[in-house]
């Protein structure tokens, strides 16, 4: 049986979207039902049956950002772009590529642009017992996946932050993990998600890390975005993944940890290997 998180991570209907282009490069996916909203700005977007293109007159990062920002502000005021974050994301198809434009984080799924995130598995290994994982429950007020279970630390990488800096920042904000412990995080694999959501398209690259936490350490949320933390056995966590109680992103990050450490068999999650390479759309 395919786990729900693996199915969801590739639940995307290409025929229900138009590609979004900037400067001769496809940078996102816009739902066909949302395209008429953008037709109100003919000076900003060139639209035909095959694509939506930012007008070539906006030929610098600043001009593109300003044009998109005006549209995004209007759509947000109408309730078309929910969950305003006051965070800046860069539009770029690779994490180390130069930005083509900057947008408000909440707009990234409306335009289906590539985003980047870190997910951290908080691992406690006992000398005389089975390993356990710290699992967070997202606050009921979160804009996305409220109340669902999550990794002990997870967060989007905003413009101006690297992976390591984001890990250290999110470790403190979400779990009260001090920098001297957070800096010990070790890299796992990178998962790729392309899924349709109510607010648009999540096209995201997830950098997965593990962090060994002391047995006497208990996470304490600092920013109000986590409702609680639970220290759980591996079988408990596996059960929550099977039930779909853990977010799709966190499920993938957790499975990567469990597979790398051979705490579960690969046979238990068919199809997982396909998620560690970008999807091919044709």
C-alpha cells in the first residue's frame, strides 16, 4: 500500500494549470481557474492558451518585484492570497541561483513558484532502550496544516537566509534548542514535493536534517507556532504517518530518517525513492 504522504506529494494535474514564465524561464504553475484573475493586469502579464508570462518590460529584479507586489497586494486584499506572512521569498529554480524577483511568501503557492524549506528530525537514542523522535503539533492558528503533527523543527527558508542559519533560527523559535546543539545537525537527503493545495501549488525542495538531542532535553516553543511536543516511539510515529496525521512534508522527512537509520524497511513505503529527485513533467 502506498502511504498517503507519498501519493499527496505528487498529486498534481498538469492539465489544470498554465506554466508561469519570467524572462524565458518557467518559474511556476498557475491554476487555470486563477488565470482570469491575472487578466485584469494586461500591462503586467501576457496570457495565452499555453502560458502566463510576466511582461518583458519588467526586465530587472526590482521592476519585476514591484509589478508582482502590486498584483499580490490586490489579490490578498480580495482574499485570493491567504495567510500573509510578511516574509520575502525569492523566485528562483535552484537554491543557489540568482533571484528573478522577490515576492511575499504567501503568494508563492498562488504562482506555484519553487520554495525551499528545512525539516529537522529530533532523535533521542538511549544507551539501554529503543530510539525515539520528538514530534511537534502545529498550532491551531497556523495558516497551513493547523493542528497537524510535524517534525520537531521545520521552516521555510526566506530570502537572505542559508540552510544552516535557518536551522539555527528555527531550532530556537520552534523548540528552544540552543545554537550550540542546533549546529550539530547532520544532513540527510533532499525531498521534492509538487502537490495541489487549496491555496495553489506547493513546489518545494525540502532539505532534511537529523539532530541528536540529549535525553534530558525537552523542546519548548518560543514563537507560538507549536501547540505541543511529544516524545514518541518509532512505531507510534510510523502509525501517525500511515494515518495521515503528520503533514506531508514532515512525513517525508521522517521516513528519510527512519530509512537511513534502518529503523524501518524500504518495503514499508513503496515509491518513496521517487521523491528524492525533482518530478519530471511532460
